[in-house]
């Protein structure tokens, strides 16, 4: 397991203009050159791009890639300056970041929320995406069953716990550790404690707990995204699904098989798509099985012409 403090990654800020306001982005960068890799973060309270990809950044940089990991709007330290709460389309955000950094195209890797974001980008701006690696059981193809389940995923025991945690006067480390362990198959994985400390540091900043509490309660109605097969079939980039098979603490057992099937069926729709399923692995395979993920990802992007 990589140390939480990277030897290669540098945290920094940039700003670019968007019709919704000035976007101030915090991102980590490692490596150099024109073989660009973009790492797009998982969602969840107190998450960040670095937290989502800390065991992977150095490995990709050491292999000769120029790595960029931006915090998405509303997470960690990225924000719309002067317009709090402004919603920015994820594809517009990623293209704006690439333009500001002078990146014509990149290999994209995403986890969960980030997988959905880069899938949309591959549909909206295919010329900017050299390849896709998606993890965390997303995106899911839309079927009648998956659509019905996705609407209810804000009402699971896991999300109930998060709402209870943020309704307390103060978030404790014990609660944040519990909430973090839900993303893993192995609740004693060595990455859980440093991630929980990172998330706790984020949510205890002024005003953040209130924002996260409101977001957690909005999840009751928000559900999760699914993708129509016609959109997925438009993706031109070589695509690789790397999913954990087992998420016993993340989704209820009665819906997990249908969610797994909806994620794997994506492989039958995207024209150039392969899939690897990791047993005894949860929602964050790039962290829980970091060495395996790094080897698979480097082999895949190295094969893209």
C-alpha cells in the first residue's frame, strides 16, 4: 500500500472562466510530458481527488505519464468563486480544466461518481478522451430494474448512517472510520484510517459539515445515474471496466446482484470494452487492490494506440 503522502504529487490551484462563474480548481499533479492521465474522484462526504487516487498517482508518474487529479466542484478545495452552490456540468468542468492546463486529450480513469463523469465526457467530447478506465460499479446501463433500484439508493442503511453522523453536533473519527470502511470489503484494510482522517479534516472545515448534511438529505430523493444503451454505444474510446465484485457494506444484499449485472452489461454495449472483476473487493478497487489495479491499468493504457 502506497503511503498517503505522495513523493511525486504536488497540490496546487488554477482558475478558469466558465459562464457559471470563475472556477477555482485544486488539483494534484505528478510527472511530465504529453502522455496525460486524468484521475476523476469518487463522490462522498469529505472525499477529494487525492484521497481517491493516492495509491496510484506515483505509479502512473513513474511509468512515464503526466498525471492530473482535480478536485471536482463541491468537493475538497475546488469551488465556483463568488457563486456558492453553482452547479457546473461535469463535462464542461473537465474540458475547462484541460484547456486551462493545455491538455488536448488524456487517458481518463474514474471511480463511482467519477466514472459517471468521464462516461459523459466520452459521449460529449470524444476527441478529448484517449481511453477510459471506470471503477466502482459505475456507469450502469439503464434497465427497468436498475432504474427502479437507482432511485432508492439514497435510502440504504449506509446513507442512513451518514445522515445520522452529520446530524450530530460534531463528526467523530469513529463515525468517519465506520463510514469509510463501508467502501471496502475488508473493514480492517490499512488504507481506511488515513482516508478517514483525510475525510474528517475536510468535513470539519468551517461550514462544510452543514453543506454535507444538506447533501446527505438530498440523496433521499436524488438516487443514482443510469445510462441508456444508445449513449453508451456512441463511446469511441477504448474502455476498461475494473470492478470489485463484493460490496457487502455499501449496497443491501437484495439489490447488489442487479446492480452488478447492470454495471457489467455496459461491456456488451460500448464497442471497444473489456472487463475485469476483482473478488473480495469493494467500491474502491484502485485503493483496496492498488497493486493489482495499477498493473492492469498500466497494461491497458500502454496498449492504446
